[in-house]
C-alpha cells in the first residue's frame, strides 16, 4: 500500500507530458472498451450486439478472430475498472484525428442499432461520448441517420 502511495506521489511530482501520443494499442483498447460499454448500457448484452462488436473490432482494427476474443476480454476489464467515460474519450481525442473520432461514433451507432432496438441509454451514451470527443451534434445525428438507414434496409 505504501509503495502505491509513493508511486502516485512521484507521478504527481513528475507528470507525463500532455502532448505525448499514447501507443496505438491504447487508443484501440479505449475504443473497444467504449464499444463493450455500449453493448451493456441498456442492461441487455444481446447476442446480435456481441456479434456486431466482434465484427467491428475485427474489421476496423484488422484483427484475427482469435485476437478479437482476447482483445474483447481486455476491453471488458478496462470497462469494468473505469469510473467514467472521460478516460476513454480523452485517449481517443488525443490519438485520433477528427475523422477517426467520427468512425468511433459511427461504430457506437452500429452497436446501438444492431439488436433492432435503440434504447435511450444507448442514445445518451453516444451523445456523451461524441460531446467529450468534440464531435459536433450535426455529425453525430448524420452518423445516426446513416447507420439507421443501413439497418432498416436489412
């Protein structure tokens, strides 16, 4: 316990530079944790949401099926240990350009629409994440309409 306190104090005295970019895997894990959170936020982690999560991670981050499973386990741990959304969105905002942040919001909409029921908690989550990542209301709504149109065609 004492060692942990010493480490915290040392980190406060010698903080990391704010403009240092985080490793690429760090932003991927933050994105995956937000997507995991989106599958859970309505209280029902539907099988279609889990399948969509696997597909999005595999396709977006070019992961093998085996790597996706391990990555989801890490993301679930990150999500469970999180106290808020800010830690994830801060990593994403620092690491991604505006187009990359739009992709994250679009993936969140994909999760939300994947079970055929858009829950108000999902909508609120995406609104909050978009705000924290400085994605405009206009872009958030445009992405919602785009994803919704894809899901109503199927």
